[in-house]
C-alpha cells in the first residue's frame, strides 16, 4: 500500500488502496479498480489491466503494450510484484521484460547523476557514464515490453542523454559526433512532442554552429528555440535561450541585436529567482552566464578591457560544483588579459586554470591555454618563459601562428 501511495503521489493522482481492496482484487472475480487506481497499477507493473485478470471494457483495453512479447502475469501476485519491481536495481537482459515506472525512475536517477560527473570530473568520465546509461535505455526500448506512457518516458530519456552527449562531444572537440548526438536528441523530442527537450537540442545545435562558423544556422536554431520557449519555457529557460541567441548574433556580426538579446536574458534572469519549473539542464545558468556572455559580446566588439571585469565576476561566482567550468572561464580570462596586454596576470590565471583542471579532460580548455601560450611565446621575459614551460608540463604546447 505504501508503494501504491508513493507512485500515486509521483504521478499527481488522487488515488489510494486499502487492505480490503487488495483482497478483493485477489478474488476469483475481482472488481475493476477505480480509474485513478487503474493508471497507478499499470504504471507500477508495466502491464495492462487486462493481463492482470481484470474484466476491462473494450475501449479501456485498447491502451495496451507498445512492443515486445507478452508474459502471463497473475493478479494474485500483485503485492509481491510491486515490491520486486520497486526494489529492482538493474534492467534484466531477458527479451520481453516488462518495463515499468520503477525501471524508468532508476534510469532517471542515473541520468541526473551525470551532471555532477560532468562538472566535477570532466567530459571523458561523463561520456563513458552517459553511454552506459544510454545502452540501458536503448536495451529497454528494443528488448522490453511496456505501456505507451512508459515508451514515451524512455524516448525522453534517450533524447536527454543524446543532448548531454552532444555537449560532452562538443567539449571534447568532436563536432561531428556532437552534431549527430544533437540531431538524435531533436528527433526524440519531436517524436514524443516534448517542447522543452526540443529547446535543449536546438540550444546545443546553435552553440555547435557558432563553433563551426555557421552563423545563419546558429541564429536560426536559437530563434527556433526561442519561439518554443516563449510558449512552453519558464523564465530560466527563456534566459538560457536569449543568451544563446546573443552569442549566435555576435558570431554573425549583428552586435546591436546581440546586445538586445543580452538585455532580454538579464530581464528573464531577474524573474527566475522563484522559478520552480526550470528543468535540470538549466541549473548552470544564472548571473555567471549573463556576465560571461556580456564579456563575450565586448570581446566580439574589440573591447577586451571592458570584458575583463565581467569575466572576473563570472570566475568569482563559480562554486566548487562547477570545477570544469571554473577552469574554462579562468582560461578565457587569461586569454582576454593577454590580448589586453596584462601579460603577467594572464600567465598567472592560465597557470591557475591548468592546475585546477588536473585530471579533467576538455579540448576547449586545452585550446584556450594553447592560445595564451602562443601569445606568451612572442614575449621574451622571465614570466612568459616560466609560463610556457609550465604549460609544457601540463601537456600544452603552443603552435606557431596561433597568436596571429
């Protein structure tokens, strides 16, 4: 009964079950559960009511399993099955396994854990973890049997994982793999009609298009995400999308429109303090990202001195949870400081970034440090020579021409 109540609460359904009802359901001629109870029972067991031995009206029975082979599941095992399913920790390999809500919950918890792995340990570890969970999701989708609502949640998980992999591959400097992952995420989002999942996929595609120097595509993807967010997104989502649009517009050379997008992002950020509907993937966004995007806009406009205070602010606000981002942003600060002529400070920030990133992998971080090292090699001083040597120890060697 406790398991039933827990599932009903998770599904926001006002339904309960008593000992008397359980006994009646185990009888030879059981009464059909109330509509709310029906939905909860099917979600818990991943089995249609008709296969549990209840007399189900024809119109209700049509909402059967989507795929897989059908097993005989007896109604008298209901209480035992609930406990077994809620206690499951892995997806069995047997073909035709019933996939229920508890299996989905387990996978969702594993997906949630990927965010912490990515930020604290870097993309290489996060990629392996994400691929492992994705294989479990795909196995459930292809080998399992489940109700339509469970199938939808599995596709959402697949799209979420592909979006996450799109970011990881981007950070690792593998644009082709990143693009493929984002496309898979977008496909999943449209198949299940999940607008926020589609916003996330488009957001990643815009980011990738900027790096690949496809400005029109970057702006188009950000605008498409913005239209969806306007209808379906919370203030936090709209702020993230506006920041992405600002970056895309700057890359296309439309700096005036980019400035307006930044202002819009700040407006939505100011309204997001009590945003309880923001999805997990927007957790990174806040004043840090607004400051960082503002700094990028100043750099694009050829004003590195104006960018430095915003970058310093962004670096100072990043806590220990975002180790990888802290190293990235500090490397970006070092790059801009070097362009502004603050050589010694740039070298110090780059060294701090490299030291903080020990054990983490990020192609973007390496490229930024390499750029700073390339500038430093053009300046003959004790500070720059020591810095270049420190970068070599870190594994970063500047290529000739990178500071041009």
